C-alpha cells in the first residue's frame, strides 16, 4: 500500500473541524483504499458504496442504516459514503444526515469529479464540508514527504540539499496510478489504460451528462495528446471535430470535471505582449503519452498542479499555477505565483542542460529570484547566477522532491 499525503489533513477535517471531508479525484486513483486507511484511525466505522446493490437497497429502506452499527460506548464512529454522488438526491441526503448526526459521528465522502460540480452553484452543503483532492502518486508522496508551502519556499534557495528519488524512472514510465505503478509492466498498463478510458467516457460521462455525442468526446480525448505542452486552440479543435466552438469548450470542461485532464492558464501580469487567453491542457495519466518530451512535461505539470492544489486546499497559501508566453513565442512552461506575484519559474528540458534563453528573459522581465530548468537526466544539480538571482539546472529526480 502506498503512502498518501492527504491522510493527516483529512483527519484534521473530521476530528478538529468536525466537518464532512470530501475526497475527490480520478477514477482508480485510490480513493476507496484511502477511505479504508482512514477508517483504521477510528474505533468503529461503516463503509457504504452506492455501486453495491445491497448497499443501495439498505439506504433506500432505512436512510439512517448506519446508526444501528454504532455501539453506544464508542466515542469515535466514522461513516464512509463511497460514490454517493450517483444517488439522485445525494446532496439533500448528506445535508440531513450531517445535521442530525454530526455531534455523534464523522462523515467521509469519496467520489469522482461530480463532487466538485455543486461547489460552483447554489450549495446546500455550504459550511458543512471541506474538500480535498486526491491526485496520482508523485515523487514527494512516495518518499513520504509532506512538503508544506513554507518548506518548499525555503528549499527554493538550496535545492541541492534534496535527495534523488531512485524510482523516478518507474513513475515516468507507468504513471502515478497505484495499480499500474505497482505492477510496472507495460503490457498491463496498456490494457488498464484502455479499459479505464472506456469506463470514464462511455459510462461515467455518458451516465452523468446530457451529452449525446459521446463518440465526439472520445475523439477529442484522443486528439489532445499531440497538443500537450502547446497553447490550446479551440478553433483548431473545432475544425478537426467539425462541431461548434461552444461544443468543444463544453466537452473540455466535462473532461476536466471527470479528472481526465486539467488546464493551466497563462500568466500575463507585467508581461509585455503576453498571451492571455489560450490555456495548456495536461492529462492526469501522463504515461499514455508516447512522445517522451510531452510525457516529461506532463509529469512535471501534474506534480506542480497537485502541490498547488494541496497548498490551497489545506489553507497554507493562496498560490496558483500558470505558464508564460509572449507574441514573440518566448515561453516558460510553468510559473508558480502567490497572490498573483511570481515566486519561481520552471522550464522542462528532456536532456538539454544549456540555459534556456526564454527562462533567462522572463526571470529578468518578471524579477523572479529563483528559476529552474528541470531535465529528465538523473543526478544533475548546478546553479547559474543571473542578474535577478539564480537559475538551477536540476534533474527531475531531485527537483520533484520539493513537492508533496
């Protein structure tokens, strides 16, 4: 069983804040396993899964079915609702259940991206929960590094003090989803990946949305790998798919809501002639990318997205992830900002250890004290002094230890 970073923050929500903990993330990322791990921290627990017909029947017949399982002398009782979002009345059910029992029990809710949808509109559960994202496994997590925002900020000055991660290549080849990473066989990964994609698009998305052209969504997902790392042109996708502009936009939103991909927005503050609208898209499963440079950039994108999301979700910092590009086509792959102020720049290079001119340019233009040129090659770490501070040429197996 792999260690998971969000165990402690989840227990804090359940025990200290006395709220429901919502864990959402991609299919097969390990949500159910995580929930059972957390249940071991309680004296008693009851696991419910909407996908099990017997569990559905039990809830419909007796909405407070779990109450009879709790022994009255028990001080800690955890109720786990897995995939409850597939129940049509799930929000009202959880609201009523929490209001009735929150003084006596703790509630953990896990599921797909559907858990995030209602946060954008009227939320009947407002004030009753905190949400935490569960991402694929990463270098820091496998090393059991919690790596808070303060620790990351401190290590920016001395990344050479970080250890290398010996199993980085396995993570690069097989992705961060627990089962294919543990088996570490390409033949298994290819079968697993194809089956997961079918389940996501042909079942999860089809059943939960009003989209009729599911084949179009599937085709869009297959077109995106060749566009990883480049600003995403919706007009070009519209022409390829022969659909309306708004349709492509809606389909991309659905793929993001179901954790197939995520988007990184451009940073334009204080950047002359900056690109301001076009996002870049990346997959949660970087191992499906055949192009090595694209896979490497996607791996870094996921690590950075995960770190920023966790730091925000746990209240550590108001941070965001971007890329920066101008009309002269100078570009740096990633920029981390705190309250919209640049903290560091990150450029991906598969093997090139020569200093990137774009990285140097934007470090100077944005007055960023620390920048990184991250390479796939192992055991690389040296510093180049610049007018604005320093640029580190560093291997991914070391740099990614900075992140949770």
